[in-house]
C-alpha cells in the first residue's frame, strides 16, 4: 500500500510536470475520434428517449454514449456528403468531397500523400494513431498520415480478425471491436503526456452483425416500431428491385438481424466506456476532445430499403457527439446542419493549426462554444453508382426546409420533399403546382451547391461568413 505522504508527493510531482508542459499543454488539446460503421443517427439510447412515441427502438441501450452526450454536445442534424463507407471516411480525414480527394467508391485505395487532419497535426508535432477499420478497398500497410496504426484489411471480420500493426500481419483473438479498443488503450498509455490524435474505427454495426457472446441474448423478443415511410417505395426500386442483399434480411421488425445490429451497438458502447475510463485514469480527459460519429446512416425498411447510399434522411444522417471539456457546454444540443467534411477543419482549428485552404468543410468551433454565427443552410450530396449494388447514381441538395433528389439518366424518378411538413419523405412534390416555389428554391440551391463542390476552386464552397 502506498502511504498518503508518498501519494501526495507523487501528486505534487505530477502537477509540476504538467505545469512544465505549460502553454503547450493548454493550447494543444489531444483528440480521440471514434467512428462506427453503418450506425444510423437514431441508434442511440439518448435519441430514442428524446423521440418518445416516435422512437423506433425504445429498448436500445447505449449508456456510455448517452453519458458522452450528457457531458458534451449532441449534433441533431449531422450528415454525410456521400453515404458510403470509404468515401465518408475519406471526407472525415481530408475535409473534402470525393470529387477532390479521389475516393468516390469503396474500391479505391486512399492516396498516401493526401492532406488530412492527421498529416497536418503530425507536421505540427502531434503523435498520430489509427486503430480499427480503415477500408479504402483492400489497402494494406501503415495508414497514411499516422505514426502508428493497428488496423485490419477491408471489412475485416468480427471474430479473430487479423490486424496489421504498423503494416505487420498480426493475428488476434476475440471480438474485433474489443481488440481494436485494446490497441487504442495501449496507444493512449504509450503516448500520455504528448499531444496526440487517435482515430478508432469500429466495425460495429456493419453486416454480418455478429455481436460478442456477452451481448448475444440482449433485446430478445424486442420489435422495431413502425414509421410512416415503411410503405413509401423509392421510385428506382421499380426497376432495380430490392435494395442490397443485407437490407432484404431485415424482413421483420423483430428480425434476428435487426436485434444483432443493435447488440453490436451496445457491445461497441461498452468499448466507448473503456476508452473514456482510460482517459480518466490517465488524467487526460480534461485536455482531450472526444468526437463520436457514424460513417453513414442505414435504412431499416424505410422506403422499402435496407443498406444506405441513397439520399433519404435515414441514409444521410449520422450520430455525432463532441466533448470538449471546459469549453463546450455539457448536454448542449446543436441543430445547425453539420457534415463529415467539417471534422478535419474542426480538429485543426481546435489544435491551433492553420486549416489548409483546400478543405471544404467548416470548423464547428463557434457552434461548440454556443456562438451565434452565420451557418450553412444547404449542402450538396452525391453517390456514385457502384456495381453490383442496386442503388443508382444520386445527386441531391438538402436545405433546412426541403430536399431535391435527382437520379442522373432518370428524370422521371426526381423527388422533392418538404421536410418541415413531411419529415419522413412520404409525399413527392416534384409535380405539385402548389409547391412550385419550393421547387424553384431548391433547384437554385442544387445548382449553386453543386457548382461550389465541383467547381475549380474548392475554397469557394465555404460560406461567405467563414473566416477561412
Ligand atoms: Ca459504412
């Protein structure tokens, strides 16, 4: 047993060491970015409780994420600019659309010379670590921009997944997200006291939805509640047939696949708790910005669909939580529209590092600090057809009020929704003369936003009010 005197002495020593780091420690926060795979925005306990009677899964338990939300900021309108795994991950890393970073589908390796939050922070003296799912086709080796990586190839697998640790093949045993979290905790321990950024990519809750044994009997007998758009078939389904092999397996509201999706989330949530507890144990929590997000949404029979890719809300929206101790109010809700391309500029700005001009997103800092600033009122979305999946090429614009969806080559499938009046997107107003004003407004937004994203000068995609 350690005497109180020795404990006090150690405490003084630690305080002095911390003070020795002085300004650097004050101005260089650490970052932990946790990213799940295919977790839709409402697959959080705290969101289900907020939704009340409208919640589809009121029985879902995510106590650690709920705690993170209570200690930080919950973004209620967070979206991705391409609802697909690798493109979304590339957008999180680079702060740009696939038009600029080159990752438009799941079959493209991530260019090693990409400018990312990690490559920029590494140049600024941070130690950078990547753990878990990376994807980007079957890319192997050290993850670009990261000093340390412990990551698996492609989709990996839920049980006994082979990893590459700094590029070296390494066998592992157990449930993949437990293993990733072990590596993450090791990284935190080895880099305590340095400025660091750690990205942790969970496999949860991607197919084939295999929870660890400890959670395998959770939610037995639970069913999803119905929502108004289960029968609102997507127009393209008439020609392409049911969407995706995975989605077809969610045939019943209480199907084993649905329950396994949620069991994976609850098991992953335990690992979020382990990371947070380790930050506390290391005394790093107060100087670490924690971000939790999903890489894309997921249809659970809405519009007759499974999977993601297309532009309805269930596919576009992601969970997003940010804890910035001492700076962002606890339990704060933010309703402005934020995007996956915003993460990189946010991390860099909070680190006090200049944001490269090519980054198309915008830092969340003013929203985290509760400032009233002009903010984006619309954004452009694009999914690029990828064989053998049935989802067609999609281009869309979403505003705070509505959405215009186009399917290139199929003008007859175009859709217009009044999100304020019809949040479940059940009434296509594209040919409704009474909604001609909304149609004109969204058409103009579509052209404007598309031009900003695709245009020759990506820096113009930032709002005029942006300081960068
Ligand atoms: Ca995904």
